[in-house]
C-alpha cells in the first residue's frame, strides 16, 4: 500500500480497511502496511484521525446508571403493550376483515350460528304462544288459499281411510 | 371471491328462511281455525259462495275430529306433500273418479278394500283383487281403480 499508487483506500473508495484499522481488528501485517501508507498519505491520515477520535470518545463514554427496578418496569410496560384491550379483542375480526385479512372466518361462524338460531326460532319457536281460539287473528289472502288447499287434501285423505278408522264424525 | 361466498350464504339463508309449504299450510289452517266466527266470515267474504260453504264445512269437520285422527291425517298429508306434484295430481284425479263412478253403496266397502290393499305386496294385491268375493262386489274397472289408488297413495 503506497500513498502514491492506486492502492490508497480513500482514492479507491475502500475505506473499510481504514475502519478496521481504527477498530483494531486488522492482522498485524495489515496494520504495518496501513501505518506505512498513513505516513505518506495526508488524506488517509486525516480520515483515520477522525475515526480514532470517535473511537476514543466512545471508549470514554460512561452510560447513565439505571434505577434498581428498571427491568421490572420495562417488562411491565412491554406486557401492557402486548395485552390488547377487551375492545380490541372483540373488534379484531372486524378490523382484520376490513383490512382484507382472514378475520372473516370467525365472523362467518358467528353469523352462521346467529342465522341458524333465528331460522330455528322463526320456524319452531317454543316461546311463541298461539292466540286462543276466537282471538283477533289476521289472515292474508294467500293464507286463505293455503288453508283451503290443506282442507281439500285432508278431506281427500280422510275419504281414503277405512270407515272403521273414523273414530269421530 | 369473498363477495361470491357471501352471496351464496345469503341465498342459502333466504331459502332456509322461506318456510316449507307444508308448514305454511298448517299455520294458515291453524290461524283460520282460531279466528273468531265474525272475523272468519269477513276474511272469507270475497270467496264464491259455493266454495266458501265447502271450505266452512271442511273446517267444521276438521274441528270436530278426534285429536288422534287429526294427527294421523296430518301425517298422511305430510307424506302426500312429499310426493311429486304430478303424482299428487294423479291421486286427486283417481279419488275424484272413485267418488264419481263408484256407487254410493259400494264406496264404504271400496274404502275398506283400499285399506287392505295398501298392506299387501303386488302379488298379494293381485290375489286379493282376483278373489271371488272381490269379483262379485266390484266390476273389472272398479277393481282396477282400487289397485291404482292403492299403489298411488302415500304411506
């Protein structure tokens, strides 16, 4: 490595070797070569001096002392951040759905359960009370037709039964 | 993809939401049965008089039926509704023919024969219809009609 030849790290944009020199991670042979170059190259010498000043400053830097409960307080804050609120937990599938994620699956399951319950209760509602006979009931025109058809077919099926089966009438 | 899935689900829900015809008919009949007489009269006032009278008679008969018989007939109606529409119509036609062509005095015995025929397999039906007693009571056409009715009736 010579200051006047093409092996100058700064001219070849190869500052890594100078960085390693300043970080004291070079092999002894390389250190000798770099130091020989620095004697004859003002630019590299200046650059290396700047780097060494940074390293020196870092060596003398003393971190601020931390409090005794620093770790405990830090872990508590991390836990608080990672624990979603109840609202966030409940709305997570909706937010995932809106963001195009796969959050629709739990929503779909919940929706299907709700729909099944609604349908089941609308068809066979054990809590629905039939109005007593004679109480006001509205009958639509199509319901009259349905009742008429049912009565007609029941009458036909009644006629097909053996007379012995007629326990009343 | 998601929209298509939701659309399919919505259609399936709509299909489920619609009550089956049998349940609709049973509900309509029950509503009609529970109406106050004056309300029923008002509800049926637009019907042609003969049709209305027929419906009122049938409803009255239905109301007077024993619960066990009602239950049995409702079961038969459910089975009847599960038949194909053309088969339902065919059976209606056969019953009309039975009522129109069978002399009134023979109908009671015809119904008894029909009940018995329904319990038999094809071979047993053939034997029963070919028996001397059946031949003495019913004409060829009447026996054919009874056989066809027995085969067409729901369980």
